[in-house]
């Protein structure tokens, strides 16, 4: 009898003192992804960076879409760099340098959509590289990507809704950067008010329920000289902006409270 009790106690002890269970990979929270590829040959080198946040990893179809883009962009850079190494004039080091960075971040995570912006920098030789911002809105119901501008009736309709405020905000920012008021008599570059087909339109949310802000991004050279950099102007969603949204998507927009 005493032997049987001892064996039971030893069995219970071995069970309670064993290592804790290990979570399966599927139980782990989504993680951000950052991929780098670089190489050098002689005087030439290339750098490639592509990343996305954990919110993308939580959407498998979106992650697969971006992975395909990453694979394509890397292959294009490798091929173009090989051609540059082969064809570059003797002594032209910058002709043999390539860099591409595309890094996604979340602007708004609302029930029906995940809105992202990619900050892009590309150098393909010459005096300097170029930067840009790209919109991607993942439509969860459709399981497909859209550009933010596709949520609106048309660029022209959105331009009508925000045009005066956009031009005024752009001129105010130009005046700050240039140290003098922007010219309203000469509306040619770099004093013009660019149309939205020259911009990236982005949608964002501050409360995770609806999109309550939009941003208009003009890259370098679009609204001013390269030295002025890019212009990004943010506006709260109002009735005029909501009226420019396609009816099917209007419930995803609301004015901030």
C-alpha cells in the first residue's frame, strides 16, 4: 500500500514539474516583416529594403500580395543593376549604385479596411534619389487592394470638394518654407496648385472606426523645387469630402469628433 502511494506521488510530481507547453506557431501574434538584400561588385553596390507592419501579417492575402510585389521589385532591381554595371561609363561610380526602400505603415485600421502608406526612396544614379508615398487600402470584404483615390467618385470630384482649401494650405506651407508669400499672380510652376492626378491621396483614422482624415501628398518637384522637399497636407473629413466618396464606401468615412 505504501509503495502504491509513493508511485502516485512521483507520477504527479513529474507531471507538475515538467516544462510548460510551447505555443504552436499559429498561436503566436502576427509579427512585422523586414527584408533586406544587398550586394557589391567592384565600385558598384545595391541595397533593397522592403517592410510591412504586424497588421499586414494578420491579413494573409494582403501579405501574399505584398510578397509578390517584393519579389518582382527585387528581380527588377537586380536585372537593372546588372545592366548598369555592364554599361556604365568608366569611372562613373554613381552610375553603378542602386537603392530601393519601400516601407509600409498603417494610417487607419477600420472594420472594413486597412489603410497603408508606403514611404519609398529610390536611387538609380545621378545627383540624388527620389522619394514618394503610395497608398494601399486593403478591402477586407473583397479581399483585394485599392488605392485610396478609388474610394472616391473621381479625382475631379474630390478636387472640387477640397480644391480651395488645398490650394490655400499649399500656399501657406510654401510661404513658410520660402520665407515669403507664394505668388498668386504667377500660377506656373513652382507656384501652381497641382491637380490631384499629380498627387497621392491617403486616408487615415484616428479612432479605428471610420476614416476621419485625408492627406494629399505632392512629391519632390511637383509643387516646388527639389530642395523644398515633398508637401503633405492633411484635412479632416467633412460633409464636402464625404459627398465625394462613392456611395458604397461612405459609411467608412465620418467627420472627427
